[in-house]
C-alpha cells in the first residue's frame, strides 16, 4: 500500500522534474533568440565583410610559419635577435605572474580563513562561545573586502593605475594581485566550508576543540582542491600578465600588440606560440607538483 | 543494542557523548547530567568516551598515524593537533603503532588512509578510538558493511579489547543472531522506546516478535 503510493509519488516527481527541465531549457533558448534579435535590430550583429575575412585569412595563413627572425626591414638598431626577444618577453610574463601570485595567495589565505564560517560554526567545546560571538565580526568584513577586491577586473585596475601613476611593473603586479586575492579568498573560503564535516564532528565528539577539528579534519580535506585552484589561477595570472603588456610592461602582450599593429603576422604567431607553450608547461608543472606533494593519482 | 532501522539506536549513541542533545530525559556520566556540565567538563568527559560512527569518519587525505593520534585530542590543544599532523612525538607514534599492531594493521602506519580497504579502515577507526584509553566505547553498527565472517571477527576483537583494557562497550547491531551469541546484555529498541533489557538467555520469542513485528498502523502514521 505505502510502497505503491511511494512509487506513484516518485513517478509524479519525475514528470514534474522533466517539465521543469524543459521549461528551463526553453527559457534559455528564448533568451538567446531574444538577445540576438535585439542586437541585430540595433545593427550590432553584422556579418563580417570581405575585408575582415581577408584579414583573418592573412592572419591564419601564418599559423604554420611563425617567424624565427625579423621579417621586416625596419628593425630598430640594437634590437636583440627575435628569439631572444621572445624568450625575454616570456620570462618577464612569468616574473609578473609569480610576483602577483606571491602577493595574492597569502592575502587570499588570510581572507579565505576569515571568510569561512566553518571555524566559528563548528560544534564542540573549547572557547566555542567566544568564537560564536567573534565569528560574525571577522567573517562579514572579510567577505566584503573579498567582494570589493574581485568586483573590479585586473584590466580595470590596470587602467586605474595607468591613469594615476602610469603602468610600472609594480602597478601591473598590484593590478593582478588585488582581484586575484579576492577571487582566491572567496573560493578558498567556500572550499573550506564545503569540506565534509563528518570527521570534524567525530573529533569534537571525543573531546577535540573546534580549532583542532578545523585544522586536522577540515583543512586537509580542502587543501588538494585549494592547491589545484591556486595552480589554475596561476595559469590565469600568466595570461593576465601577458595581456597587461598591451599597456606597457614588456611582457608577451606588448610584442603581440606591436606585431599586430605592423601586420607582422609571422612574428605575431611566434609570440602566440610562446604563450601556448608557457600555459602548457605551467599545466604540466602543476600536475607534477600536485602528484608529488598531495599524493593525487595521475588520473585526475 | 538491537532494533529495526529507525528505532533510534544511532541517536541514543550520539546523545551518550552529547553530540545530539537529549530531547527528553538525560544522559548522566559519573553522576552528572551532560546537559548540566560546562564546556570544560564536557570536554573532559568526552575525552573518556570513544565513538566509532558507522561511516568511520576518518580523514581520508591524512596518513593513518595522524588519524589514530586524533583520538587523543581531548587532552591537548591546537599544538597537539598540529604536531600530530606534521611531526608526531615518538612516544605517540609508538603507541599508535602498537594499537594498530594489536588490531592487525600495524604495517599501514604511514599509508594515506584512503588507500586502505574498508576492513582496514575500520581497524584504524578502532585504533583511533582506543588511543586515549577510553572508559566507554560506543560503536555504531560496526559490522553493517562487512561480510558475516568478518563481522564476527570484528565484534570479537572489540570484546577482547574491552576485557583487556577494561572499558565498557556499547554497540548497536542490526544482526540479532550475532548480538545474542556474543554479548552478555541486550537492549531492545523500537521507535525510540526500550522494549527489553536482559541477558540473551532470558529473551523470549514474544519480545523478539514485538521488536521486529511489522505494524501497519505505524506505517500509516509515518505516511
């Protein structure tokens, strides 16, 4: 009797679920069509003309023949050989990204711990009452700071610095470090809060304090994800460092812009390939490091 | 402690160390109600209780030794926890090794806990429970997920340890046969109420039937 009711209720739920899914997919499709219609009505969604197609063709035709030396006759006097230039720009990109991350990660760890609710909402004795009262006073400001820091994109920070003091290398590092600290901190805090709490509850049940449970039963569970995310953000920092070159610092972006401005597509591709290689190498390095220190299986 | 699913076995065990507050009545340990004692005393009381939950609740990313040492955190501060994680004291490691040896997985001391089989992890959880030298060990369905032969071994191990180290043992079990064969005192729980509390020999067929009988009126209520 009761099982029959259950299965009927289950079928109904499944039907409702399918209906809801259809509604969501339909709504997304409708929104897409509506915005396309809106854009073309305002004349913003024009098909590319012949001229720009030609430009694209010229650009991609050089993909398989990147320059190994300067192709243009107008090489400044005293310019280093092209490949050395590429290597230097790549190295500058790495330096900028490393500098930005080495500022962003410690700040993000502090903000992430403060902005997690696990350390003051964990059950268990040991200064619990004090933590409960203190928690919101630390938690709320930390979340506000993280939100402020990451709501402005690194390009906007860069433009701000550019207007204020000119985009020196220091300013470029800060432009990346500020929003990255906000993003990393937010994700860290969520990873800590989402770690399974069974072991933490178990420990407090046998007399451990909330602080002990936090550091031994929650942090180790969040750490592999936090490390993986940090490596991913490092990759993003490499890209951001390259792009900030458009505004001055001598990273890959600066030379990509110069090559593009002068239609030197072969050289452009050389710099692009350097960027690809940089991202690929950082990906391999992060995987090797995670396997070595966090005992992750190669499958991940 | 035996009874059908939903009888309240886990809730009762968890209320014994105060992780689930008693909705009615109370739990007294050493003559003091858990709901009356302050945080400091609750912590000291808890450090004399060990609890093995059904899902074991090991920290899978940590080495076995750190998980075993976690059983002794009731008598230390944050520093004790960090030491267990990074550089355990030699004496503690030695004790952890001896306990693991006693339960049969001494060679796993430095392995990552999630690399162990289910049965091995269970033994690590037993070693963790014993680390602080408890006066009462609460075990929630310790044999729910192991095969019948292993089940008997595990329960016998717990009973042997209880005799050796002189602690009381309260175990919740699904399997009535195992409970009758191995334990000296049976508590029958059904829908949050105690049906019987007696030695296995005194247990009559009527009580058993009442314990596991399907009651249609109760199912109606649940719907």
